[in-house]
C-alpha cells in the first residue's frame, strides 16, 4: 500500500492526479449501501410496493443514482471526467432495509470507485427524501466499495 495521498502535493496543496502517462484499460467498480427503516415504516412501504405519493421510490432512486454517477466529477473536486460505458443500480429489499448496489464501467486511464460510491450515496439520499414524511429515523449505512478491477491494483471485499 502506498503511504502517500495522491491528491495532495509536496506543499500540502490539493492536486488533481496526472493520469496522462497511465495506460487506458477497462475499469469496473462496485459499491453498496443500505437504507434501514424502522420496522413499522418498512412494513408500510413494502405493503405499498415501495410506491409513494411521488411515484416509485426504487425507480426514482435508480434514476437519481445514475444521474449522480454521470456528475461525479462536478461533485468531487479532484475527480476526472470519465467517458462511462455502463452504470447499473440495483435496489433490493433485505430485512428492514433496501440494499443498493451500483456498478460502473469505463475504458479510461483512471478508475470509477468514486462514481460507484456516488451512485449509491445519491440513491440512498433519494430514498430518504421520498420516505422522510413517514419517519426521520431512517438510517443510511455501510456505504462502501465492494470491488474494483482494471487499475494498478484490483480490490475485492
């Protein structure tokens, strides 16, 4: 593991990494997270097939997550703009939670971990926004990178 922060220069200033010398390769990252509800709220949502007054909670979160992935370089200051090949967001019920998995692919000189994490995060925030009228005791938890391939180092949790 490298002990240096790649986005901080020798003087301690923010620095966008120069990827011009890197080889283009197919990159993939998968991230996940949970939105956990109080039991009664989850039952209410499940009984309504996760449909709210604003429409499908799950499909709205999928669309929001995809939009966020495409805007990651605008949200995270030192991220590179990437030409994305594929964005997939899957949201499934698990216990009293909705589990979000975002997979992002591209053929570029840098990876898509931040894009996958951003997709999960914004999907989760969208779910919270659509459900907060039922309870403010909704938790967004365990947003994490699950897997990445195609760069200098592959990773799998």
